[in-house]
């Protein structure tokens, strides 16, 4: 049998445990470690224009190259290696720290990537139609070349040009569900057929009018017949 002293000791222990649990719950959550503040240089600029594209100066060089139209992730890595070899620029360098001379040199290199140590399969104009050489175009030049290719296909009346002229998909995609253009198919088509039949019928209710009325009444009779059978 437990004595009164033992019971009192147990109560005090339980109270102490509850108080400790409440204290632990009231403890403030640990603060998140703050990001180290980057000390910006005096010549740091917030917005930089590379190859005709405005970018934030906080972007690293490799990521900034991938923002240029015509340069993807893989080509951006190759281009950053070229810039590191020729201009001694670190790919992780923030572009806001670049000088005007360095930006001009970067623009020149990006516009002449076919003459650099870049794999030919990364270029977007391999075996050009006019020159027959491997080229790489970016930004507005890329848009112009694409439009010229489409217009050339239209004039030659190739299958791609035929599809382009009707604003249809070119690469063999399905067009039954997606890629539709024009008015919807189905209910509207039935309404159009009914309107055409009414327009062809004579205005005075001649011989054609009863035939059209009978044709319109047949579907109603078919619908009514199953209802009668159910009864």
C-alpha cells in the first residue's frame, strides 16, 4: 500500500513534468539562418543588356546566357566555357559587375559562335540553305530566319508550306481533338443543315414543303415510339 507521502511525491513529480512540457511548448522556434549579404561593388549595375536582352545584374553569367533567344541550357554551358577561355570570365560571375568593353566582347562572341570551339550539333542553322555552312543566329536574326523559312516553304508548296498556309500543325500531330480552327463541329452543323433545307423549300408551301415537314417529323416519331413501349 502506498502511503500519503508517496502519493504526494508522485503528484509533485507529475506537476513538475507538466510544467516542463509547457515550457518546451512555449519556447520560440529556432530562427532561420540569414543569407549572407553580398557586398556590391561601386560599379555594380542593376540592369544589363546582353545581345539585345535586358537582364538583372544579379544573374550569374551562365544563367544569363540561357535567357538569350536561340541559346539553350547546353549551349549556354558551352558558351560560358568559351568566354572563360577567351575573356577569363568566371561562369558564376554576376553580370552586373561586367564592364562595357566586356559586354561588347560577349555580344561579338555570341554572334559568331560558329567560329568558336562549339560542337556543330548545337548550332541552329546547320547546312544553311543559302550559304551551305553551319551558322548560329540569335534574337531578332533567329525570328527573321524562321519567317523566311516558312515563306520559302509556302512558295515551294511543300507539305510543310501547305500546312503553314492553313495554320495547321506541321509535324504530324493529331488534329482531331486539338488544333482545330473555325466553327465548332456537331450541334452547329445540324442547325446549319436545317437552315439550308428551310431555305431551299418554296416560300408558298409547294410540293417540297410537305416533304421537308415529313422529314423533320420522322425523328420525333422515332423518339416517341420507345416511350410508348416502356409504358
